[in-house]
């Protein structure tokens, strides 16, 4: 939870994708937690989990990504989001801004290179610190 | 007569005389008045002289106051004086100094007085009364003298005037008389001359008459009251064939056939009794009997002559045999002409030079609907259609002037009932022998029905021709020998052979590509059933063309033939192919959308894993070194081992394969994607420039070719500015085209590779051309180039979806068009057309954070 090691929550129903991202970001020196669904992610936060950035899939079993995002934002307004989806038609809903949700990055699957996402995470962490 | 004039004239001198005398009397009275005044003035002067005389006579006595003397002086002076009636001298106080009174007592006096000085004491009054009776006496004398003079002058004047008037009247009467005598004299001599002439003429005519009678062309016979022939002239002898001896004295009925012969005596007695004759005074045609018994037509006129109590009748006969014959001939020929005119099946009219109708026949009346009477009051132009009047008049004029001979022409006429009819007109002029025109003969034939039928036929024919020609099909009519009889415009267009060149030639000769249909042609004609051949493939200029051919047998007027209909359905076939292709692409799109997500997840895992493997094998990562160290593994040894066994290549291979798969999925997704980005105006030149920059720095391109070696030629139309489009998509299309061009040129080793980017403002469209000078492509490639997964590139060079996606973006998303023009070895040119004001798509919202990666 120290500022030096950003804490990341990855929500994706594909464990292999969670593993791949987790591995890469951990190698980047970040603390990474994985969750298989929106409900699980919410449980972790409610259980006292503290995260700087949440990497969120859209198509999830149970509640979908957007619903999860709004719920997480409600629990933890400082949390920043990266949406990572394979849905080509997805666009960030307008209400995210009006709700006061901070900047949200959108990445589409598959990532040919994970480095840009890692940079985006750092940017968001930095942004959070500034605030 | 002269008497009367004479008497009237005699009044004139008397009147003149009376007038003259009147004037004289007036003059005389005036003269008397004047005379009296002069005499009175004389008397007055005399009285004043007398007064002066007496005053000087008594002056001295008065001065001396010698009164006794004064009275005697007055008396003395008074007695010496004539004409003095009274003198009195008295003082102012009434003292009478002297007084004289004459013994006479005159009728008329004149009194005059004067004051004269008296002694020293004052004035005395001297009064004188003059006797002026002498004046009246002088005047009376004068009156008598004047009257006498007037009487004398009047008498003299009367005589003179009377003489003058009388003498003049006499002379006039004399002249009148002389003239009457002269006239009577002239009349007498004229009468004499006439009588002499008449006597001479009478003598002359008697001799002449005889010779005239004998030389007259007419026969002349005279008969008496009993009908006996008195004389017969030579012409009559010849007519009847008798000599005078045989005739004279015989009854004239010998010249007559029955029943006149028997009735003739009766005729004469009737006439003598009633004075009414059948022939006498009229003349008529009769039949005469010759001596030889034959009859002869005669023109007979009889006149009656009275000689004293006797009457004779003179008959003049003329042999009219020849005239009768001529008349008969004329009558017959006229009858024939009349019948011809009246029964002619065509309308005939004779027309005067001024265009008015003279005669018309019944057929004319039938055609025009006017009666003969009506027609005769009409002019040619009255029933000519207004549009044809000018032509008609001109033609009449030309014929009249002899410029042209008989003419035939067609015109329209208006019937009496208002109907417009077509007529065929023959017109000619009848001329005198000297060539001068006399009248027109005009023949009218009603050709309305004929014209209508002809028009109807023509209309029907052109209608059918239109139908045949407006068919896009090739329509060819052939006879049983397969020779072309009909060749429509469709056939002309398709083959470039004109109908005039095609008709008459063999079907297979003109259309060799359809030679295969000759069998069908025969079959259709023998079986009398249409024969079809669908999707017949022929080749024109190396291009396959498709056609549906139907052969319809024709049986007209017993002879066989056929119509061949050829429809070029190449375009339709192409369209069908295109639709199949589009459907294919659409189904790919639908499939892709569903697949994309499922494939992308595993691909994510694969790609992420590869990246992690590569990173975790790298000695550069501290964590790696720490892990190796704890295991006692030498990192550099490990690296050597991995290289030795080609592990990085395998991992890279996995990575590349997954990347390609990801690309395919992304491209496929393009088909299903309804772009959500709004259409915005974007500059075409800017988009092209940006794409060129992008291509120059494109990693994939750089890997295999050096894009900078390609000369980029920009030919932009300054007028073309912005098009409403999805910039990202259009740029993707341009990039595809440029990349394809570059790849094709590098692959073919084009010596001086060049890409021309050309823009044009074309009506309401933007035309963008991407042209290369590369190897070009064959027709097969051109046809399939936009097909999904169709590629000429190696497996590692592209997915085969780039142009399909471009095609989709341009035609579906932007309602534009994309086409390629190319031939092998001559480069290719892709032409993109975009509507300038592409429909604005629904804006789904802000997508500023969208990263299309």
C-alpha cells in the first residue's frame, strides 16, 4: 500500500489473462490482485482491500464491467480505472465523467504489447497522488 | 306679235316725260324761293339807303331846330320817292317832328327805323315804312315765265322721245320678218331635194329588187289570198326541185307534206278571218316536200303585204338540212360531254381566273357538301384549308402564267359541314389557240380515307418500329434461309452494324458469336415453338459476356421465319456476382462479430504469455537474476542454451502468429461494425498527406520495403476541399491503397516506382485516385480484388481483407464507390468517389477516450 508500490486490482473472468497481466505488472514492481468477477472485486474492496488502479474487463459473469465500475467508485472514490475489453463495440459511457469518476483508459484485447498499459497504470497512480 | 311689243314700248316716253316734268317743277319752285329771298334782300338794302338819305336830308334842319321846315322836308322827300308808304320823325319824348303818308295802301310793307341826333337835346327816331308789293308782282311774273318754259320743254322732249322709240320698234319688227322668210325658203328647197332623191331611189330599188330576189340564198315565194303561187325565185326552185312554170298559179300546198298540205287552205282562211297566224310575223321551222317526194327541213317566215284591196303573202324559206345535222351532232356531243361531266366519279370544277367557281359537277358537290348553286357563288379559297391557301393560290398563279403545265397536288379542304378532308387535285388551264388562258379545269378526288389508312398504317408501323427499337434487346428477324430481315437499334448498338448493312445477310455471318444458335433457329422454325438458351457465354474483345437468347418462330402469310431476341445480361450476371460477394462479406461480418470476443481472449493470453516469457528469460530484469541466483543458475549459460535451441524464435513465432490472428479478427470486425464515429468535414488533401506520412513511418512497411524510394506525385484539385466523412475510416482506406501499391511495386521490382495521388471535384463528388506504375493486374484479379480473403500476397503479407474492408467503408459506410482500372504491365489505378455531403450518422456520444489501437 506504499506509494512506491502501486496496488492494482485486475478483474477478468479469464484466469490466464489475469495471470499474464499480473506477471507483467509485478515484474514492473507493482502489487497485483486478481478477481474473477465483479462481485469478487467488490468483496475484496469491502473486505478492506485498498487499490490504486483497477483493470476491469467488460464481459463478466454476473454484473458487467460498467456496473462493477460504478459500484467500486461508490465504495472507493479514489480508485482509477482501466477498461480492458475484447468487445469491439464498447465505448465509455458518458455518466462516468458526470459521476466524478477520474480519467478512465480503454484498452482493447488482445494487447500485442503490455508496456502501454503499464505506462497508463503509472500515469493514473501519479494522477491520484497529485490529487 | 310685233303689235304687242309696239304698244308696250309706247308707254315708256310718257313715263319719262312725266318724270322729267316733275323734276322741272321741283326745280322751278326752288328757283322761285331763291328769287324771293334775293328780292327781299334788295328791298332791305334799298330801305336802309332811303333811311340814310332822308336822315342826311333833314340833318341840317334838325341840328338847327327848325321844326317847321322839318315836316315839309319830310313830305317833300316822301312825295319824290316811289315805294315809300310812310315816314315819321319823332323825338324821344313823343313830339312828332315830321310825317308823310303815301296815298296808296300797299298789301305788304317793310318797316325800318333809326335813331338820329336831334339838336342838342337828344335823339330823334326816324321811322320808314317801305311799300314792297312790287316783290309779289315780280315773282308772279317769273312764275308764269317758268311755267311756260316747262310746258314748252316738255312738249319738245315728248316729241323727241316718241320719235326715238317708234323708230327703234319698227326696225326690230322688220328684221324678224326677214328671217322668217329666209327659213321658209330653205325648207322648201330641202323638201324639193328629198322628193327628188326618193323618186330616184324608188326607181333604183325596183330594178335591184328583182335581181336580189333571184340571187338571194333564201327561197322566196309569194302567194295570193287563195294560196296560189305568184312568184318563185331561183333559190326556192332549187330547194323544191320545180321550175317556175310548174309552180306559178298552183296552190302553194304542193310544197307541203301531210297534214299541212290538207290543212293549208284552212290556215289561210283562218288568218284572213281572225288576223291571227301561226307563222306570219313569227317564222318557224317546217318540213317541206320536194318534187321528188323527199322532205326537207326548212326555216320559214311569212310576211303579209297589202296592195290596195289585195293581200299577198311572201314566204322566205331556207334549207336547214345541214344546220339540222350540225345541231344534232352538237346536241349529241354536248349530251355526251354533259353526261361525262355529271357522272364523272371525280369532282370537276371550272374556275375563272379570279378563282371563283363557274361550274361544278355532282361528284364535286358530294365531296365538298355544297350544292351546285352554293358552289357557283364560291371561290376556290373558300373551301381550301387555311394552311393550304397560300400553296393553292401560288399554284393557280403559276399555271395561269404558264410557268408550269398541268399539276397534281394534295391539299386539305373544309367541307360545308366543317369536316376537313384530304383531296388530290389535278389542275390545268384551258387556253385560247393563241395560248392566252381562259379558265382552269380542276379535278378533285377525296383521298381522306386513303390518307387516313396510309397514316394509320404509317403510325402503326412506326409504333411497332418504336416498340422494336425501344427494346434494349437485340431483335433480329430472319427468313427461313436465316437471312436477316429485321435489325433493330438495339442490334445496331450492340454490334456496331447498321440495319442497312445487316439486312439481307446471313444471321451467322453478321453475328458469328451466336453461330451456335443456328440449330435452335431451325428447331424453333420446324417445331413452331420458342427455343431458349440462357446465360450463353460469348466472348467480346477477350471479355466473357453473358446473354439470354430466345428464338420465336414466326408464321406470317404462310412463310416461315423467326425473331431472335438476344439480351445481354452481362451486367446482371456481374451484379449477381457482386451481390453474392457482398452477402459473403456480410456473413463474414456477422460471424466475425460473434467470434471476435471469444478469439480475442485466448489471443490475449497467448500474446501476454509470450511477452512475459520473453521478459522473464531476459537477464536484464533484476527479478530474473535474483531467481536464477537462488537456484544457482547462470543466466548467461541459460541465454546460450536458449539461443542454441532456438527458443526465442519459437516464442517470436507464437507471437507473430497470434498477432496475425488478431489482425484477421480486427479486419473481420470491420464488416460488422456500424461505425459510431460521426461524419465530420475533413480535407481530402490533408487526409492523403497524413496517410503518406503514416506510410513512410509504418513499421510493417519499413520492415520489408523502403517507402521513401517511391516517388509520390500529388495532383490535388484546389477546388476540392472537404468531404463529410469518418476521417479515420477514409484514412484507413487510403493507407490500404497506398500500401497495396507500394507492396505490388516492390514485389515486381518496378524500376522507378511512383504513386500518383490525384483529387478532383466531380459534380457533387470527390474523386480520389491512387495510381501506381507497378505491374498492374489481370482481369481475373480485378474482378475479385475486393473479395474477402482474396489476396495475391504471401501468407505473411496480408490478410486479404484490406481491400474488402476498404470496399465496405466506401460503399456501405460512405455511400460512395470504389473501382480499379488496370491492365497487366501498365500499373493500376484505384478510383474512390465520395459524396461531398455524406449523411451524418448518429452521434452516439463522446468518445474522446476511445483508443482504436
